[in-house]
């Protein structure tokens, strides 16, 4: 492979073809630290043309390619296997904001742009890019597209698929498809864009995108409501949608246990209530009229909900600092559960009307099968996406608990399937859920996916071992 690597160096410069173990190490382990692979090299092209040229060399030499953005994924989808035969193609140098069109409400960016930088560029132009994730300071747009990322504002703005108008993609053969069109309507054949969004780099490499922008809201307000049950939260969501309409941009569900871990491991954070409550809902509305109108709307919602006995207590943030403090509680759940010890993650989606029953039945099944296990449930109730995570019983060491991961997954995923849900709402399949999905997708669906993969990537070089 010396000749192959020399050709790559000639294209990108020697400094951007990494082969030393220490140099490659940061690219070879997934964000959760559970999967480490090996690579022939880590290659860092500067632009889409260099990506295309490198992929052409890989195709000619039959070298597998693992695309990687910020490497913040949770399903081991952006790291290579242990064979050491693949190259990791890092897109971090593709980090240009190419164009902003405020009148067309679009921004055109490289795939390696950090999400937070795209948000900031939109704000500077007087616009909003609404995708918001816990990893927004390090995840990249290409990775967001490759996994069809969701986050906290899907209820109002949709997943990444809904936020993307056009793509630039390098095919497995090293050709560059320029589909960077800022059009809301383009009915001229197959929608190739949708093939690549959510494909996790298995069909081609996204190198650029045209994304939707929105007007900045006049006011953005947050409220935290305390509730007795998940069913009360679902009823509150319905009331909020009826009263607020499109102004309701976020609706997060958090269990008492999840927030108890936050206050345990981050003592500076406090819940704004004197008593504990079984469930909490975090609401956000983005108002196009005024802060006064937003405040009146949110207060009316909370008043009505308390009259109906859906909400037992509530607080409406009266400042940006208070709003930030409420969102910090939600955003620190993942950090708190990591501080508590190993846990078994599930990123699932359930029909919203069935969420209460799903949580109740699944909690009971796990308690019977794994006595003492602790269910940490939170997520984006507004779009039916739950992070249904299971923590070890107190006193059990991490290694013993993780040994039961497959059995825990089976209970949770079988329950998801009974409720006609999905075992991956926004994290993707990657390597972690590649085999698991075969239990729940029909043979017809898997065959059709295989046909698409074979047609676009007949040599099987694009992110091998992921998704299929």
C-alpha cells in the first residue's frame, strides 16, 4: 500500500495523511470510548475535489473508506473496524461557510462545519438555523446529515432531512454530484438527496449542503412544569399545541430520577421547586410577536393545565439566565448519568399517544428481569423520541452490568416493536445496531436497502460493516 499512500500524500500534502499510531488514535475510538478500530491511514482532504480524488484512489486500490466528521456519534458509525484495511476520511478541514442568502433563507456550507458555527453564522445574518444538539460545539453538518440528526427543536422545525434543501456528494466511484440547489420545489425525478441523508456514509460522502434558515423569533421563553405521570405530559403537550401552534418549538420529558442525578453530580444546579415530582416537562415557545405576548401565552397555558390538574407546579423563566438554567438541567442529564456509572442507552421513538403505556410496561418488564435496575427516561416528547436508558442497580459494578446489555436491549427493543416504534430515532444504526435491526425490519425492507447499497456501492467500500 506504499504506492497508494504516496498518491494520497501527493493530493493532500504529507501532513494530512496520518499513519503513526499516536496521530491516528483520536480518530479510531468512538465518542463513548467503547469501540476502537485500526486504520491504514487517516486522510484529511481540504475540499470536495480532494475528497473525490482520494475516493477515486480508494476505489482503484479497493481500499474501504470510513467518513468521519466530529466523531460524536453514539452507535460506532464513524470509526473503522479492527482489520486496519480501511482509511478514515476526516472532513474537518471542509469547514467553509460558502454562502448565506437571507432573502432565500438558505445557508450553503461545507460538511465539516461545526454545527455551532453554522448557528452563529445564521444569527449574524439575522436568521435562525434551528438544529440544536448537546454536541453542537463539536459535531459537524455532514455527520448531522448522515444520521438525520434531530435534537430539541424537531417538534417545530423537523429533523435534518427537513432542514436540508440540497447536497453535494462524492460517490463511491469518486465522482462529485453537485445538488446544491436552494429550491423548495424541484420535482424533476428521483430525490437523490434523500438517499444520502440518514445513510451514515454507506452510499457516498456528503461534502456540502444547502440548509434552510428561518426568521429570528421576537421572543423565546421557557417553562418547567411538574407532573404526576407521563400521560399527563402527553395531555399537556396536546394543550400546548392547541394554544401555541407553531410557536411551540420544544417539549422535553424528564423523569424525577434523571434530574435527581443532575442535582447529585452537579450540586450547583437546583430544581426550582420545593418538592420532588415524578415527571417534568420543559417547554419552549418562540414567538413572532413580542416577549409580552409569549409570556401571556405561556402563563395562560400553565394556568389552564393547573386548573385541569395536569400540572402540579410550574415556573416560567423571566430572563435569559433563568431560561438557560432550565435548559442546563435537561442538557446535563447525559453527563450526570455518565458520572453515575455505565448505563445501557436506547434511542427509541414511540407513537406519542402510547408513550405512557410503553414506559409503564417496559419499566415493569425490566424490574422483573433485572431487579434493582434504574430506568432513566428523558427525551423529546414532542416528536415521540425517548432516551430510555437503564442504569445498574446500586452496588453492582459496571462490568457485571454491561455483560447484560444484550438481554436488556432485547426487553426494550421487543417492547418498542410491540408498540410499532423504532429502535433508532436519531442516533442511527452504525455498527452497534446493525445486526439488531434485522430482528425488526421485514425481509422486503432489508432486501430493498441491500439493492440500493449494491447499486450505488457495488464494491462495498463505503463505511463497511455499518447499517447493513
